[in-house]
C-alpha cells in the first residue's frame, strides 16, 4: 500500500469527479495490463478529500486530499508521470475545470481501515453508486392510503372487491405504501398497532400487516381518477404477493415505517380467517385508494422511477359481486366432492388454477354433468383437462398457437373445442402405453396461499405404484413451492423457517382434501425430496379386498425397527421403494449369497457394490431389452448395473469367477429387511461412455492447482465454434443435437441425417440439392444453440474431448496395485481400446483441492489377469489395495452408482503438487431417543426444506475462492468443503448445517462477482457486481448471449387482440382453413412442391404409389391423429412453462425452455418433465402410424409385421401431407418431424426385410 498527497484540487470538484478522473488514468496503460485485455480486474484505490479545520461554508473540502494505491510500484509509476519531479509532466484536470491537480508522495502511512477497504472490495464506479443512491432517495416518500382491496378481474374488465381489511386512521402506524429500493420491493401496510413490551415501558413493538411484492412482479397498473379527491390504483400480479407480519421497535407517538426491525418479518398465508377463505383466489388483483391527490401524484412519480408498467385508466369498480362468498365456495366444493375423482380433480383444477370463478364454474355444472352421463368419467375428465389450456387462451390473440381456428372467445367456445379434441383416438393415445414403467400421475403444488392442481401426465413409476396398477389415482405427487412455483428463498430478515414449519409441516400432518378424497402423507424418494416433493395417498381397497392407507403401505415395505429413532435415516431407507425405476424382472436366482466388504484402515473398498456371474449379467441385459415398452437397446452387454431389491441397493458388477446365475451382495448394500420379493429393479445400466464436461467447481479447483486460464478459454472457444458450426448444415446440426441430448423425443438427429443423405440442406448449405427455407426450423436450431451457450456461460459446462465419465467398479481380485485403474472404452461399431498412463480422476461437484487425483491406467489387459476375461467396457475399475480407496478421495465418492471423470487431456493436469484428499468423520445421526412417528417424519421434511443449503454452501465456496488470493486453498474454502460434505449427508443423517457456521465473504454482501449475477441480470435487489479475475469470470464474459432472436421468435406470447384481427381477415382465414381441410384425394400441389416432398417422392415410389390418390379412410385417420396430437401438445405447452406464457412449438421440438429464471434447477426439472411427456406422445403417434395399436416399443424392435410395412409407409406419407397442409397450426411443424421419423424408420424396416429375403433366396 502507498499513499499520495493531492493539492490544488478545485473546490467545485466533488469526490465522484476526482475518482472518475483518476480511474481514467489508473485503468489504462501503462497502469493497466493491456496484455490481459478485459480479463484484468480493475485496480481498486481510495480517495479522501480533506475538510480541514476552517472549512468555508458551502465547500465540501479544502483543496487537499489523499490517494491510496494497493501497490507501491503503481504509486511510483504514477508519480513518474504526475509527480513534481516527473519528466514531461502530464497535467491532470477534472472535467471542465482548468486547474491542474498536483501530486507528491505522502509523509503518512495509509490508515489500516483504508488498507482493509481496498483489499476487501473491488473497484466500483462511483457514478453507478451515486445513481443507486439517487434512485433510493427518489423512492423514500411514503404514500398514505385509506383502503386496500383484494378481488377478481372479471371478464368484462371490471374489478369485483372480494375482501378488504378494516383500516383505521387512528392506528399507531396508519396504512401506507412504500417503495423499498434496497430489496426492490413494494410494501403496502395495512396499518400497525403498538404492543408494549411491558406495562411500565413506553417502548413497545409496532405490529403491522404488510403486502410485499417485488417490483418485477407488478404485471400491470390501472388508475381510477374519477373517484373524487381520492384516486385509486389497481395492481395485477402474475402470482400472489407475499403476506407478512412486520414487528419493529416503536416509541409511543412514532410513525411508520419504523427505524429498525428487531424481530424478523413473518410470512403469512393470509391476514385473517375471513381473508384465508378467499386468499387462494383473490390475490392476483389489489386495489389501493390514496388518501389525497397529492399522494396519488407521489405514487405515479415513484412508479416511474421503479419502472412499473404504463398504467391505463379504469372506471370505479361496481359493488362487490361476492363471487367468492363462503356459501358460493361451499356449494362448489360439495358438488366437486360428489363427482368421480378423476372428474372432480379436473373441476377443482379449473377453480384452484384460477381459470374460472365459482359463478362461471357453477354455470357449467349442467353441461359437465351431461358430459359425464354421456361419455362416462374417463372422457369427461379428459375434456376438462383440455378445457384448461383453452381457458388460458381466452381473451388473447395467439395466432401461432392455433391458426386452424380463431382463438376462443367465450367459455362455451372453450368447452366446445375441448369436447371436440377429446376424441376416441385422443383417448387411445393417452392410455395406449404398455410400458409399466410409466403412469399418468396427478400433481399438486402447495404454495403459501393456494393449492395448484396439474396433470395427470406421464411420470416414471416406482415399485410401490406398480404394486397397485389399478389404483394410481389414489396417489398424488405433492410439491411445496413459493407463489412463483419456484423453490422457497427467503430474505435474511424474513423468518422463512417458521413459515415452512407451519405451512409445509401443517399440510404433511393434516393431509389434503382433493376431489372428494382425503389424502395423507405417505413417503418420498431421495431425488424428489431435493425438489421438495413427496407422495400422498388416499385409502383404497384392492381387488383382493385388502384395505390400504398410507400407514399400511409403509409397514408393508419392510422392517425398519432398527431405524425407528432416526427420522432422517428412516425416511431415506424407505425412500428406496419410491425411487423411480424400470419395472422389476425375475431372475433365475437360487439364493442370494452374502459376502464381506473389503475394508482396510477404516476405508471400505467395496462400499455399495456386489458381484454377479457373467451369465447372469447377460440374462439381465436380455430381459431389460425384451421387456414390453422398454427403450433400452445395448450395443454391448453391460458389466455393471445399479439396482434395488428388497432392502438392498447399490451396484452389481461381473465377477468372472462366479458360475451360472450366482450373485453376491455385501453388507454395505443391505439397508433394511425387505419384503422378500423375487423382483429386482434396475435404475441404470452402464454400457456406453459419457463425455466429460467442466463446471465452475472443477475449473476453480484446477485453477487452484496451477492450470492456466488460457487452457479453459481455448476449450470454451472451441466449443462455441462447434455450436456456431451446428447452425450451418443439417449434418453438423444432427451431430450437435445428438451430443447434447436435444430433440431426442422426436429423434431429430436421426431425421436430419436421413435428410442430409437425400441432399436436403439448410438455407445456407451450398452443396445441398434442395435447401430448406424454413424459419421455424431455423428458430428451433437457434433455441438449441442458445440453450447450450446459456449453460456454458452460466455453469461453465464445457466439453472435454477425449475424456470420459464412467461408472466406478472395483477389482475384487486384488490384481491392480494401489493407485492403479483399468479403463476399457468401447463405442458403438468400434473396437475396444485401453487407456494407459497417468490420468486425472475426479467426481463432481468438486469443492476441495484434493477432489482431483492422479492415477495410473494400466492399458491393455495383461495375460492371465482378470481383465483378460472380463474387460468391464466403459467402466473405471479401481484397485482394492492400498491404505485408502480412491473413490472416497474424490468428493466422498463410493461404488453404489457414482460416476467419475477420467481426464486424459494433459493441458488440464495440475501444474502444482496434488493436494491431499479430504477426510471427514461420519456425520452424527439425529436421534430422537424414542420411536419416531409419521409426524416426526413430517417435521423432518419441513426441516430439510428449511436447511437444505448445499447449493448456498457451494456458491459461497465459489465466491470465497474468487475473492481470496489462495483460491480454493483458502482456509475458509477448506472449511466450506467440510460443510458441503455434511450438507450432502444431511438427507440421511438429519444433522443440518446452520448458516451461522458458514464463513463470511471477503467483500461486502451487496457485492458479487459478475459470473454470479445469474440469468436475470446484474445489480438486482441492490447488489453490485465486480469483474471477476478468476478463470470462471473470464469464461463468463467471453460468451455474449443474443436473446433478440429468441424474443422475436416467441410468437406464442399472449397479446391483446388488435385492430388487425377484423371480421374480414377472420373470414379469409376461415376460407383458407376450409380449403386445407378438404379430403386429400391426391397430394395437394403445395405438398408436392415442398423440398422434402420432392426428394422423398422418388424413394417412396419404389414401394407405394405416392403421387396418386390416398384412400380417404387413411387421410381421415391422419387428420384425426394430427388433431389428437395438437390438443395434447397444447396441454404440454401450458403445463411445462416456468413463466405464465405457453411454450413455443420450437421449444417443445427441441426439449428446451428459453425463458430466463433465477432458479435454473427449476428449468432443468421442467425440461425433464417436458421431454418425458413429448417422448410418450411421439411414441404413441409413431405406434399408431406403424399399426402397433397397443404397443409403444421403439422402432428397433422386431415386432413389426413385415407384410404391413407398405401400409405403415402409406400412413406415414399421409401424416406428412397433413403436416404440410396445416403447417401454420400450432403443432403442424413438429407433427411433420414425427411423420418423417416414421417414414425413415419404415424405409429402414423395408430395406432390412428385402435384404433378409434376398439372402434367403
């Protein structure tokens, strides 16, 4: 540190001006390292302007000051240019002032507090700080209000007041509205009252009920200025605001807002018992009445500063319509309870999801009952399920969502269309799957104010649900989330833990009433718990007359008596039965042999893994592939499987010394005494290698160990170039989609490769015979590229070519020496090859410098070694010798299914000495000291949601490493690594990591590195960001996501009907649709002229008469298949969005969600659900086209009737024609890809058949 004395500073110059002038010098050459470009973190410095003893009135300083620099060499260089003895002295002036500031070395040493400030904070532009403070000052005013009203926005654009609190002007703190700039929140206080701390004290607690909404959650504003001297403001929100109870110290006579809170704010589900009854329905619209026109003017000014939406003018509301009166709600719920459950669930979903108000739903009651009498419960339920998306479209002009018909304009229109869509063919598609690994699941989400109903839609089942195949509608998957359907996140001054205990714990203990059934908390799976989801069930009687409820099902799972005092461990072991798995298979096992684990020095070398014979492994492979509805197709027989069986779990791997159908399990794999079922359930089969992707944690660890930033930059630049190249040709795009698992539901990569073989190319391809000028496909490819680049930018997910992610197994024969591994890689249609030499192994997530280690790969299997008999293709085999097993050194790994990164790229090898691996004592298990009850398990789930802070610990690790010169070797980072290990074990141990155990960041809490800003932008909620100088900061800044194309392409965003949609245009569109829907007596001209049709016709003509008339019955079925597909796709688009807008067809085709979110993990979960649903839908359409009326197995099966292949081809050709004719309809384009997939698969089947026949001949 060095201090420079400043003189002759113009008195008119302020602190901001002098800092900015100095920054222009210090952040440019020669003080700025130009070789590093924008990688360099800007030098921080400190400026103090002296006031002196005799400061004149109006002056802010006396013309002198001090400049403190972090490095004496920088200070010396600065004085060479600007000091008194400098050669060719450079003048420094501030802005337009002509006075030259003089500099010389200070006689004083820098103050300790100044040194600490420079070291602990990055450089911040004072102009930005000044603007932030100015904005805060402009939002400090408080608006007085006289009334707060919650209600319902009716379809005639009027506001029906449904609830209002009693506001009294005599309150200790009168009702008011305030803008909180620091948290970007709007606070509407309903007034507060004083509650004394004791009878003898004037100091008490001011208690206020407050409505809290983020600025960004104000969807629209409307003003009512015609109500005399007290104008009103109507707010609408996309989701309910927060209802809170604020407590603050108060002195008698003080006013709101208080100076300082002494008790955390409390989250509420409602403000009163009367509010509780209507809050689930009336929280999206709030009207406030200002106390005066002056208050209204002040609100408008601050609304502009806060960037609220532009307001419209609305008339005063009419008298309350009492839409949600207690009697109206009770009447609706009594009727719903009498309906069959599947129908009642959908009716309740319409009400709870705010599609209709009670009066509108009650008015439909006769029609719903008529549908029920006419179509029975299954079809009536389906009609109401499809009714929801149409209601969401009501009143909006959504041309791209369905241009075959005008958007629905009335509730009756919506119901008519839903009834039309729920055809027998659509019902068959919904119920067609023979795969017992999937079922249609009903979902419920509990938010702070309401219960949202969703589904049913395809979900992977578990072994409990498969025990009751005829009672799936007695089970609910229940999620707990905030109003925006994201995970709970709390500001530091909100008592979120208390709210979760009350809200989540209350629901788990008291149960749910849904559709006339009482559902009780059952259990959870480990993966579902991470998403804050659990299973509920209602009592039922099975076919044998056995009565089942939640308690009976739990007792039937096995003997957990040894775990009854440990709720976390009890829940974790029971969760094995609820893990999503493929249906079980019966193996020819004579008995299960138990064997001891290989343990040494307290280290278990076989933790979680058992042995099976080679013959048994082959039997498993064969059975998994031949099971009805299975998608599995192995190009080699796997040597390792992850399984669940009774009370056992983990891995089984081939042991060539076992004979016939032997299996040996180890003690570490037994978790409880199971139900003695002959079934074994497989969660994963490991038969192919996976790529290695870097992530932020791995990069931070490798940077700590000396790997240069330039190495990561080159890998990312290469990856970005590949993404850019993927948009140029169909062949490169197919390879790109396949590598990233995009478009898998539609087999897009396969379809693109087939089109490429037919010389079809994208618009820019120069060597194609025909080019596709298809904006839809171009946008879809842009969506895919945007998805990959977004994850690369925000997660540093960068591929490492030539390296592999492999499941870990163990050399039980003791052949490998300590620290040796055996790795055999075998790709499809390739010979196996063996890795030899020093390689780097690791396991994600890495939070400790010792989570990466070097091992020695032995190469080709030596003669007489066990690997000469069994090569374990696409596994990494660890040694069972040595003092400690390698997996346990890698982020606490084991062998129960953990996968390990095997890195061969020497550029990523640490240049410094490998850090010793971490070793932590086992986490203590929470012991109740008594048998736990289901209420204890409910309390544990609530505690898990409250203290599930693994993500926070990991993020804190990254930020501390970013701010410390020791990077991940910083002692606080080492401590965070240990806390992360405990947080991982929390779900099993029940021992939480409290936030006060987590080390503090080096920089102030409101300053974050730029890479941590997230997708939604920087500087939100009062936070400032600085340019990170770590590798992940450089990587983050090198990718500039261009959202313009994506935003322009979101044609399905809802828009108010405009003047362009007049009656004449609608009539023309209707005529055009009628022409398209004529029966196809031969291919229409525009079908034949389509580029894909032109290249397909010569190929199809070899097998069918593609240019001639298609039978009417086939075209009729094709149109019905299309309609069924579109109606289901519309539902998928509305139920898998993370915003309130439906997904676009491009997003569905690629299986991506483009919307930004503050919680990317939520998008990952929704994308998985989206892909599951589209995968099932596409498989069922494809099965219809192939003539497999009740089969959904993949095309690679041998079940096709070879005599019907030409019929299959003709049906697929008809489906393609329909897709071309109706390509403007939502779903038309993607249906075309389903048809193309079916055409190409059929052509391959015909080719195989003809080849076999020619061989026989």
